[in-house]
């Protein structure tokens, strides 16, 4: 069964489905969202799962518990997950970037534009194509600015 799922979905998307199955509230963005929306064709182009985490103590505790079950390295503390900006976690499904600050800032807007898509029979809340592309552009611009500063 796992072999069939890995052939049908990028592993990072399956990682997002595990979080959703554990009732973690998040909006999937980035390449995983774009792949699910049919905007990116190749499974290999999905490097990780970028999850905008809904703010709230109960949700952060659910996230911590879900990550505890799939992490292959250290699991961030509740404090790290609550106060961080981007908290990367290595999991059995690949890297999951928990976009905590983005959740505090943009949860309502991203949630309104998102919709549920089934991943291995689990509904995963996925950002709209427009929101996913906009966030991707913002991230690329920020990376380019950092590179320019580093080269000065």
C-alpha cells in the first residue's frame, strides 16, 4: 500500500496528510500545494511540505504530538513551535516547514482562499493556486535579497 501511495503522491504531500489526519489545523502552501492543484507536474519538484500553522495553543500541541510520531530527528518544543518563524522538522516523509509566523500573520486570509483536497482519503487544506504562487514569489524575492546582501 505504501509503495502505491508513494508512486501516486510526493512523500512531502503524504507527510501533510499525516498532520491533517492527526487533526492539526494548517494550510498547505509551496510546491506541495501547487502540485496538488496541478500547477507543477513532476513529483520530483516537490521538495518539502510548507505548512502554515493555525495559531492557537491547542493546535500547537496537536502539531507537536503529530510531529513526535513522524520525526526522524529532534522534535521542536511547544515553545519553539509557538514562537518561531519557520520551524523545519525532518520527518519520515521528508522535511516539513512549519510556517508559524505566517500563520500568526496571514491565517485568516489564507484559510478563506483554501480548499480541502483528498490525499490518501484524508482531506488536506490546500492554499489556492494564486496564494501559493504569491507566497512562492515572495519567498524567492526574499532569498534573492539575502544573496545580494551576502555578496556585498
